[in-house]
C-alpha cells in the first residue's frame, strides 16, 4: 500500500469558539488555526507550537483506502465518519532546528525610533535602568513600531522572535506576530534563557512569569529593592498560559525556580498541575499562589483578577521588604 499525499492549507477565518486539542483551552485569542476541508480539531496552535494532524490515509492496488488502527495494530477501511471522530494525531516529524542571524538582533536594537514599550519605560523609570534591561534582554524595534522580544537559548543561539505591540501607556494591544515559525525549524525557548549561568546553579534564583514585559518590569522593580541585589535573581518569561512546556523546562534542570503566574485561578492551577512533573525532572520548582486562595469571582470583586503584575509589584513595594525575602529564601 502507498500513502496518499495531500497538502494542508490553513483556513483564512479562525474558529474562536472551539477548545484547542493540544492545550485544551478556549480559542478566544485565535491562536489555533484550522486546516481547510478537515474536522475542526485538526490544525496548528501558535500558542504551544504543535500541529494536530489527521491520520495518514493509504491506498492499495485496487484503489481501496485504509488507515492504520493503533489499537488493533492493523489497517482498517477508511471512512470519513470514522476519521472525523478519531483522536487527533499530533505531528511527529520535526524540522531540523535553525537559528536566526544575530545581526538581526542588533540591527533592530539600534533603531533610534524606539517602540511604545521602551518609551513607556523611559517615562516611568530611570534612563540607566531602562538602558540596562534593554541591553540585557536585547529589546528591539521593528519597522512598524513593534516591540521585538528575541528568544535566545543558553548557548546564545537566537531561536525565535515574538513581536508585540503596546499603547503609549505600556498596555498590550491585541496585535502580535511570530515571524519565524516552527515548521521552518525555529523552535521556542524561554525569554531570557541566555541569562541562565551554568556555574551559578547553587546561587542563581530563576523567576518565571507569563509575559516578557512582566519579566522586564520585575527585573527593574524587585531586583532593585534594598537587600534584593544579593539574591542573584534572574527573570524569565514562558510566553502565555500554556507556554511553559516540558521542552522549555529542560533549561531549568538543577535550578531553583519560583513561578509567578498571572492573578487568576486558571493561571495558578495550570502551573500547580505541572509542579510534580518539573520536580521529577530535577527542578526545584515552586509556585507563588498570586490569588491567595481566592476564586476568580472574589478576585474580580476586589479588582484583582488578571491585574497587571507591574501594578501588583508596585503595590507590594509599599509593604515590608521581608515579604520578598521570604519568597526568595
């Protein structure tokens, strides 16, 4: 039997109502894109980078079509109704990894017409502090004013780029772009992974947050508190609710990690569900429950639900600094 080859094309319109088969989350942000002429649970997720594919179809010499049944360990006759209800099959093929030319990073870093996020930071923080984090995280600006977050791994290879857009108040807009795709061989890593120092395993504390902006703000606000500089804290971002994958977490093995999720029950629960997995991998993984045990309804009544962590960090600055020391001891 020979395998029937067919091309997969994306639908131009996204289905915002479905639950993604890979992340098991709603598709309100439209990151899961369906394939044309296939059931809705087949497609590609720009959030976790996984493709969910239909099973391969095979044809014999007489033109009969079959699919492979993993349970029965044999070929069974192909029927569209059966295929539609089969569990989604994730892509197993992986393109050889490529890296982005480092010259691209510094070309956009030197753009004198800085993006809105950097302008906002310069309005609210000292020039020296902003210059420091701009260089540390290699923040660039593209031709349309987008904030360029480069993802560099521990070997200093440039793996990925996420372009985000912000308004003049530093608030994120819905517009974003990921120019270098998984299918092209460009695979994600933690934002700030290049700052993990191998010979500081026993002393360097890694703080994980969802967004790149939060990592930058945390580095400026918390690391500069009295007594905190000696803690050797490095801020990283995992890029979205389901962004902390097992593959990304490999760079954290042997490290002390504090994960600070966004202020929502789902964000906290998502990390707590992964806690045992990461600990079994050899990561000293701890989650700060930013909800303090409150449900989302209670958080909303207190105007805390999904509160910008920059504002939350500022609020905590007014408390005793010992609270931060307890988190990082």
